């Protein structure tokens, strides 16, 4: 069929209307004569995906309507050759077949728009005739018969239901790939030009009728109404409902433009309970002056608003309010109050409240600078894909869910995701953003690169928690640990399934004072292997006692039968200790960096701590209390960690981490930054005196202009401090983009040209590194506060703009993980039919309710020891023989209330030969562990990551941690080991100097436009 369509497409492209210009290949926006998919995209998303990307870039997205050709000639006609080539290489590929249909429909649309007859094509096949007719009479994606000119009172023929395979094929003949769900077959609908006027009821809503069309079902003759947006196929039965239609247009329809969305948003905002309550009170001087009827109405609105908050804040199903128990509860409190139905909450009031919250958030965020945008995807129980987009503030680090887009019908390609991100940025203001963060799957990585190319001042910050998690996965896949992990899995599964074993383990733990049992591990939990392993290690003592004392009688069919052999238990215990200890630095760093208050400097600091801890573990490997891992395993672990370290720090823009850490005034004089002594005889390093500086007056304040002689301090730092040069280069590149956009007019407008700004940056960067005034650090000041104060200081303002930006962006996308986790909680198995838009709206309201009212929160110290009470696992208890005896007695003689039932494969200790009962529900702290977390098969993305990292490990060092001397970083600094330890023995000493003084606020004028040439540090 594709060959037949391609022949027709070739005919149409050769005969495109003469009104279109003919352009040579060098000027053509299409230029299919030299079509080749991008190599990087092929690597990321495969050949078909890359071809799809290139076609979408050249032909335009189809989401906004049919393709429209704007030129003609050989570069356009060559499209046929491209489609012919790839449809033959990939036969029956739905994506490529869809491009053939869309290109043909686009050609027909172009003829129709230019009012030019189609070239003679003879007699096309039936399905092509349908395609042509629908392309001329309806927008792309809609397939309805011709509109009726008669009134609704005239009869519409009702088609008889046909049977058999032929009838089904006929019904499917008009089906095309769609990007949205539908309620009714669009081919079965006929538009009606007019409808009978209502003789009563509410007055007609003009906006509602503007965005809908009346229609009838051919098969049944029943009235329906449909979305009037070009390309949308959604329709509904019954009478028009504003709540249903507006919710569809705001949250589900992919064909509505921004202008119409604004109109609908304005209309919806008046429908919120919040707005109605305000109107009720605003119309009167006070609540005391309200009439009885008005007071009753206000009370009912307040109660319903509270019920809405209850539904969203707790995640209970809205259908609770329809139950008799709920009605009795409300009646007992106040019989005069009427609570709305679940349908009203789900379809009207919750969407309206979510829209109000989003609009208020956008107004608030549009007044802020240095915002961070993050994004991720998830899937509901209804198997609908949702892409969430959050915006996080720089100071309080509060996150706002701005977009939860359901895109199940779209390919989740990098350009498509980038398009959604840029839409959100445009609503707030692109220049308000400074950072973008996400995980590093192929599409999400490509999306942030596209956004950064479009907005070059944006800093790319891949989620560091995913990187730490992937490092742990790599180590866990080493063959040396395979038997330990297999046995670890058998223990967890056994105690997950057996209620008998769970109960006895719980009792035993209490006797030996082990406070927590097997930990809960969810799908989105990082470092599952470590947390599962450490929980088993913690509970291993009571588990061994239960087996040795035959409280649990194990047969050969039981997964932990191997625990009857002491030598195998001892081997497992040693292997488990090795596995847990080798993953512990990654787990502790990950737990600390999950904080919304973390900075890019923290990421660098903790990764250095991870490297230093591994260096110490490897150094002590052969000691009596060391890990005693084989040399080849040690070498592989080094390679894995070094490869992931280079993934974080090597490449364009990745100096952001060391640069942010360098600009942390708490550590600029720490031994982490090494100094080279250029004089091998001298034991001291002397920094030259500050050069004479003269000042040049501008309209606003004095700024420094150096003498022609170079600054000796700068030359000295270049020779002795390697990190000074690397950081300086990155900061200068960052400053260049800030100058181009004039992101800080209060600072940059005081300069005549870009060269003057760069000159002051050099001086200020040198002064900061030497910790001269006004950069002297005062202990207890947070880095962002430090730089924020210096923005208004004439001797520090240029560098402070960069420091403030770097300490404002968020280097993780944990807010996305938390939101998707909330989706999972709301969208439980018994609520699997929830629409994606309902889940998103409930989450938006919940975030608003839970969001702290304060605008700023103090960033806590994120060292592991400071988080110990939240994340540190309890150490395995030492054997207490008295308690063990008591526990044994309790488990052997105190279980008379248990009734054991048969279950194949797990034996019971109650009676030899019987089987334990299986209970899949959690008991006490013994929580379920999802089986899919233990599956050996990699996802496609994990497989791609594995191949990419395999190549990186080939060049990574297996003998030392890959921190080269040229980087100027020392892993021997004691602060690094303290960072991940249980009880730090030393602290990095802060510099006890006076706080930097600030000058008065500088004049604010209209932003200047600076011409910036390439500069070198």
C-alpha cells in the first residue's frame, strides 16, 4: 500500500502549485536530496527515531495540523526517495507509514489552501479516496462525513450494524495514528450546522459553544458534541458540560492554541470555590453583615473547599464523598451544608483549583531570576504517559509543578520534550531560568541539550543521584558479587512471602534490640541493592538463630535451604559485608545529595569524598579488618568509579561542579585545592603583593582599571594553583553569556563595554582566590547569602553575579521523583481508571497545601553524620545470649495461636512435613520488595548506558583514582573522609574575618546591549 501512496505523493509533489517558489538545495528548508539522519540521534534513539526527528525538523510538527509545503522543486520532490528508502528498510513500521500518510495529506492540503485543483491521478484505491476526501474536508486526524445543511429536526439516516471481518476492516479503513484518546469513533459522526433552541434552563454560554460543535452518531442517531479544535477527535454524549470541555482543553487537548487557553483559564478561574468564596465576602462589608442565605452559602463554600483540600492533601478517592457514611458524617456535623459530588470535585473544582494555583505560581515565578527547570516521565495504571515539568526557586528551593502533560500518543523524542519545556519557560520568561536538570536517558539528555542550545545561558545539570545509582548498579553486576546477590534475594523473598517467618523474625528482633527489619524498597528508590543488603546484614543474626534453632525448618524446596550449611552462611556473610561496605559511600552520598538544598558544589564535594573513601578502602583492603577483595575486582571497581567520575566532570560545561565548589568561600583555603611550589628549595609559597590599581569614574560608581603591567598575583596563581585556571576559563565563558543577555543590568549597565566588565571580573576573581577584601569570608554565612550581598558591592559585583547564579541552581531532579511517587500513591490499583489529568490536578493542589508558607529556608549542612538519624542504618546487633535464649523460647512455645496452612515450596517448623502459609501483605517493618527490582534483564536505556560505559571503562584507570595532579585536587584532605563518616573527627576550619561590607544599591537603568567578542582566560 505504501508504494501506491508514494506514487501518488510523487505525482502531487511534482505538480505543486506554481504559486510556490522553487529554491535550490542550498536555500531550501527541506533539501531532501542530501538527507541523512544525525549520527548522535542514531546512537541515542535508533535509526528510525533519528529519521523521525529529521523529518519533523524539516517538515514541521504535525501536532498543530496538517503539513503545509511552502516551496517546490527537486529538494522537496526528493522526499519520496527518502520515504521509499526507509519504508523498504523497515517494512510495516507504523511511524514511517504515518509519515507517508501525513506527507500525502499535507500535499493535498497545500493544493486546497492555494485553491489549485489536484493533478489527475486516475482512480485511486478506496482507502486513498477516503484519505483524499477527508484531507480536503477535515483537518488532519479528523475523519467525518460532510456537514449537513439541514437542521437537527430533519432525520439522519442510521446505518445498520454490519457483521463479519469485512465490516470491521471497513470501520478501520479510516483509522490513522493518533496522539490522544477518544470516546467515540470520529468516522461515525456527522456535524450539524444548527441545533434546536432550548426553551428553558440556563442561558447559552458563548465560549462553550465556540469551542464545541454539535454532531450526531450515524450508527445510533444520538446527539453528541465534539471539540472544535482543528485536529482533535474527542467527543462526548449528552448535553454540553463546561467543566468537562474546559478540563479537556486545558489538560488533555493537544490542538488548542495559547490564546484560547487563556480565555478558558479566565473563565475557569471564576468557577473555583476559592473565587466564589471571595466574591461572596467581597460583596459585603464583613461576615457579620452577611444575610442568613449568604452566610449559609459562604459556610457551604468553606466546607466544600476544606473537603477539596482533604481529598487532594491526603490522596483519598473523591468517590468517598458519594458514600452514605460520608453523608451521615456531614449531616451529623451540620445538616444544612450540602457537599458536592465526587464528579463535581473531579471534573470541576479540583481542575479549577489546580489552574488557579498554577497561574498564581507563574505570576510569582515570573518575578524571580536564576530558576531551575526539571522534568521527567511516568506511566499511570491506565498506561498513560505523563511528563512532569517543575520549576524550582533559587532561595527557598520550593518547587512548583507547572505542567503534567499526558502524551501517550506521541513519541517521547528529545525535540518533543524540549518543545514542552520551552513552552513552560516562555510562560514565565526564558531569561528567568539559569539551570535545567533531568536524568540522563537518551531522550531527556537530548531534550536538555536542545534547550541549552536554544538558551545558551542555561546550565545543564544531569541528576547526580541517578549517576550514583548507576555506579552502584555497575558494581553490583560484577561477577564476583553474583552469588551473594542471588542469596540476598532468596532471603528477602522468603521473608516477604512467609507470614510465619515474618512474625518470628519480628519477635526475635525485639528481643535482641534490632529496631528495624527489612526496609521498604520502591520502584523509584535509589541504590536498592545497598539498602536491601544492609537490612539483611542488620537482621542476619536473628535469621541465623531462627534457622539454627530450627524455628524455621528448611527443606530442599525452600529458597534459603542453603542456610542450613554453616560454611555457606559464613561465605554469604562475608560476601554481604563486602558488598554493603563497597556500596556504602555511594549510598551515603546519594542520600545527602537528594536534598533540594544541595548545590553543584556539594555534588563535587561529595564525589571527591566518594573517591577518597574508595581510595582508603582499597588501601586497607588486605588488612585484617579490610574487605579482602581480589585484585581483579579492585581494579574493576576503580575503573567503574573513575568512568562515572569522568562522566560527571569531563566535557563541555561540566566544569560547573568544580567551579561552584571553588566559589564556596568555606573551602577556598582548604587543603582540597593543592598548590604547587615553583621553588623546590623553599618550603613556603608566597603570594605577591596586590598591584597598584587606579579607578575610572562612570555614571554610577568607580570601577577599577588596571595598569598596563600584568597583575603578579594572577600570574602566580596560574603557576601554583591548577584549579584556578580551569575554574577561571569556565567562569569567563559563563560571564560571556551573562553579558550577551545582560542578565544583571544593575551591575552591567555601570560599564561602557564588555571589555571593562571582563577586566573587572579578572581582578575580582584573583582577589577572591586570595581572600582579600571585600571577599573575606565570615563563618556561618551560607554561600548564596555571601554572593547575594556582594552583588551590590562595586568591587565584587561582576564575580558575585556568577556566584549567585551557580549557588541558585539545583543539581538534581528529585522533585520529579517525589511527584511521580505521589502519582503512584494516588493512582492505586483500585483507582486504575483515573485520567492522567485528574492525577496531575490532585498533585498540584496537594503540593500547594503542603508547601511551606515561608519564602526562605536555611540550607542545612548535608554531611552524612548530620543526617544520621534519618538515613543511617542500624549496625548489626552483637549476640546477646540471654536475649537469644528468650527469643528462642518465645518463638518455639509462644506460637499456639498460629494455624499453618499448606503452601508449596516453603516448609513449616510447626509440624515437619507441612508448609508455611504465604502472606503477601507486610507485617510490622518486614516490608515487601518488588520482584521487578531484582530482574536481571536491562531496559533498552540501561543497555545503551551499559555499552557507553563499557567503552569509558576501557580507558579509565584501574590502578589509581583518576584525579590528575594537573586538576589541583587532593584526595588526602581529612574533610573528605569526614564527609561520609559516622562520627567526623575534624572539620574544615572557616576563616574568621569580618563580614564583607556592601555599598549602597546601584542605579538601575534599561539593560544595555553589549558586543561580546571571544575572550580567553
